[in-house]
C-alpha cells in the first residue's frame, strides 16, 4: 500500500472523548479480565496452603521485572510508531515495528538464562522455609524460561494499540487471561486426568495463556493491521531505530523495574515479622490490580493519541486528552478507595485468609488504599511524559516514590513502631509523587505543548 493511499488515521480527526474511550475501553476490559485472572490465580494457589501463596507473592518482583522490560520496550515502540504515523512517515513506522519484535525476542532469551541459573538463589536469599523455596523456584523457572510468550504478546499488542486497533488487543489479552483461569484449577489440582502440579501448575497455565495470546496478536498484526507492515525476511537490526525506542523505553523499563526492587525490599522488611505479612502484601498487589488495571488500559489508549497529535502539532487535542484522562483515572481510584475502606475483610477471605492474616491485612489494606487519592493523577502524568518523549520525568518520580520514600520509611517505621505502621510508607510516598508529577506536568506543558 502506497503512502498516498493510506487513510487518515482516526487519532487525528475523531472527537477526543469518543476517541479516548474507543481506544481505551477494549484495553480496559481485557485488563480487567487479566486482573480477575491475577486474583483467581492466587485464590487457587492459596487453597494449597499459605506457604504456596507466600511463594507466589515472593516471585512477584521477577514477574514484575519481566512485565517491566516487555511493557517499557512496548511504550518506546508505541511512542515512536505513533509519532511516525502522525508525521505520515510510514516506512519509519514499519521499521519500528520490526525492530520492536526483535527486541522482545532478545529480552526473552536473557530472562530464560537468568531464570534457569538463579531461581533457587533468589528464594534462598529471602527465606529459609524449604517448602516456600521449592514452590517458588519451580514457579520462577517456568515463567522465566518460557517468557517468550509474554514478550511477543506485549510487543504485538502495542503495535495494535499504536495504530488504533485496540479491539484486537482486547481479544488477545482477554483470551489469554480466560485460558489461564480455566487451566489454573486443572493443572494445580490435577483435574480431568491431568497431573497435580500444584504451584508449578499455576505457572504452566500462565505461560500457555501467554503463548496463545501472542500467536493471536501476531496473526492480527499480519492480517488486520494495514497501517504497518512487518518485514522479517532479510531483517537486520537498525541501531538508530533501537536507540529511539529505548530513549523512551529504558526510562519506562527502569521506572517499572523499580517496582520489583521496592517489592523485594518490602518483602524483606515484612519477613522480619512473619511470612504471613509478606503474603498480605502479595494479596494487596493482586487486589489493587483490579483498580489499577483500568487506568493502565486508559493510559495505553491515551499514549498513542497524545504522541500522534504531538507529531501532527494538534495542541488542543493533546490538552483535551490529558485532562479527560486525569479526570477518569481519579474517578476510578476514588471508587477503589471506597472498596478497600469498606470491604477489606471480604477481599482477604477470598484468599482463604487465616485469623492472623485478617488481623494483619484489614488495617493494611485500609492504610495503603489512602494512596489511591493521589495515584490516578500520578499514573496518568507519568504516561503523558512518556508519550511526549520525556520518560526521564516518569523515572525521577518513580525513583523518588519507591526507593527514596517507601523503603526507607517502611524500614524506619518497622524498627520504631512495628508492623501495623509499616503500611503508612505507601500513602506518604504518594504525597511526594503527586507534588513531583504536578511540577513536571507544568514543565513539559511549557516546554513542548504550549509552543505548538
């Protein structure tokens, strides 16, 4: 298809409210299904025993690191490809897509080596409980060695999102998550003649769902995505394109990877008290995903709109998208705050919580959820920075929040006041985050958006 025959992209002409929610809603729905999977996955594992739940919780930093590298690279691909399309530079958009797939494949090889060699060491560093070590090592090896599925899935879905084909991304994400949910009890408990794999079964179910979703996403890009053409025959990596992807992507990768460092550090602090405290923290992350995933879906729809219209120099469309996204995110977070304040006991009992877990978890969920008041604004602001090519701002906010505030404050409170006060570190960190995010948002407006 020649450049002259490609249609005007809807991101430059459709009314912003309709465009944002048309782009975001399919992703939000698919992410809600994924959040449901995250919860159901841990619910099944918790029925084995609390050590199984703790093992999966302690694996979260590694899972988060895999997603950070995949999603961060995807943000770079998304931003570059959308700007290329906004500038009607279709050849450059095709190069961005092909090089993005190459980067996903190479990243999966790195994690396969890391998981194969270091899984046991990772768990021995955290705990001396041999059952937790055994469960966790099995789980981590499977999800890392077979990480090609999640990397290919995320990369192909970002290509669909960057070109406005979010409906197909919804199908792939939703299908993968539903397959996970179906396979979880079958493989964990050995139903219908399948072997009882316990915690390893949860990992196998996860990677099967990812592989199927990846295959579907790749097929949709080849057959349905007419805005880009993936050229793998005779492909050679393009250093300039890769550099441009990682200029935005690396700050995003580091920003999301910092979450792994923070979670690992918090688990170490909580294990000073008990493995149950670490399990509560893991359960919180599963539950909060149901609130945060819709906002991440909103951001995935927002980023290509802002990047496209920045390339097309459409200032009003950029500003309209930003403020509508912030208002929507804040509304979602306030709804989440009400749920966590009113029903923490109900949420914890979904994971077969013991009396001790309820004793620790109820005040924990109520305290941590106070951070939701500010989180919606901060999350959207970070994605605005990435869309406009200033991923370093997002990185600074994330480092300040998770490394400079959460971990030091949590450790200090643990030493001085005990377990119940550790959770206050997260709302305190969100206060710092909202101040920095507001300042950077004003700065990027004056530097990049206002001159348009």
